[in-house]
C-alpha cells in the first residue's frame, strides 16, 4: 500500500547476524553485533507485522495487494523447494553411485540406519494427519464457521507439529550415528534437521493464526495470512513424505531387505537372470539374516 522502513531494517539486521555468524565461525565472535542485530530483527519484524494487520483492518489490502502477497509467498515457498533440492541432490549423488571412500556401498559400512516402520512412520502419520486437520479448518472458515471447526483443526495441527518435533528429538537421541559419521550422517541430519526447523516455524505460524482467529481478525473472504500458513504447512508435509520414502525407506537399505525377504533371498525367480556377484554383496556375510540366500554358482 505504501513505502515502509521495515524491510530495510530487516535486511540490515539480517546482514549483521550473518556477519556475526561468520565472525563466530572464525573464532572472533562479536556478541555486541549479534545481540544488536537480533534485537533489531525482532523489533522490525514485530513492527512490520503490526502494520500489515492494521493496513488490512483499515481496508488497504485490495485484490491487487493480496495478489502481490500471494506471489511473494509462492516465490518464498519456491525458494524453500530449491533449498531442500540441494540437499536431496547431495544425497542422490552419493547414494546412487557410492564412491570407494564409502566402500562402494550405500548405506556406507558401519551405518545402522533407522527403521522406517518405527518412529519415522509415526512422524509421517502425524504430519499427514495435521495436513488433513488444517485443511478442514480452512474449509470451516470458508463456510463461515468461526467458532468450532477452525479452532479444533488448528489446535490439533499445532499438537501434531509439537509432538512431531519432540519425537524427532527422541530419534536423534537414540540414533547410533552422528552428523560426523560419513556422508550419510551429514546429509541425514541436514535434511531432517532443517525440516524440523521448518516444522517449528510452521507451528509458531499456526499459533499466531490461532491467536488472530481468536481475536476475530479473519473472515470467510479475508484470511490470506491463514491461507499462506496452510500453504507453508502443506509444503512441510510434502517434503517430509518425500524424505521418509527416499532417505528412510529406499536408500536407508530397508527396501532392499524387504525385497529379498519377499522372495526368500532367491531373486532368480524374479527377473534377474544376469545378476552379478556384487548384487549379493549388499549385506555383509557376518550380518546376513537367515532368509538371505546366494545362488551356489555365484558363491565362487
């Protein structure tokens, strides 16, 4: 609607925090710079959001302004997609063609990957359920139900997000590897850790939307702040489903184990008449389960 000083101050404070982080990484921290930048960031963002709410209440948010908001949120989510794409690219680069430094195997030797049908499956169910509840809350608001439907949907979604984060912390505590254990540990914790941060941000955004709903700042025709929050939460859901299918199930090694177990270790009855001995080298001999059978003519 008009010029605002807050984007400038947010940019300056973000730059100050970045410089402070670089100084900290070089072991010459400037706590004064970091503290001033953080305080400036918090005050500027609070003032910016306050002005946005006031502009909407006054009636400055026309269709053209709302369209610019939609375009901005869409570009923001696109940047988030590319952010996670870089980590998935790194993961595929190492998983599809493991180098000799990784023992020519994936997962690398010594890495005991988490079971995808345990904690991570529970987390997947939490996020999928939360996506359904937040969608139902949006539909209730569109139907002018401001008393029950949106509140229940938002509260359940917030609970699901909070439980997801706590369960992820528990999983980190019990994992048998750290971020320093091979490229698998590095990429695993980068992917799941940044996703966990996005879950925290999305949960806070949902809490803010719940407070605004309680204050009566949303209507069936004017609730883009809540709609943008739903877009972001669905993005978080989709990223986790892709992460669970690829990192936990497929390249975590469990899909191969389920596959061999389904065929009782005899893959020749399936469709690999030209299998090489290296096909059966995926599982180390001393760790091979009872159902793992290697054809006699390949044992030599």
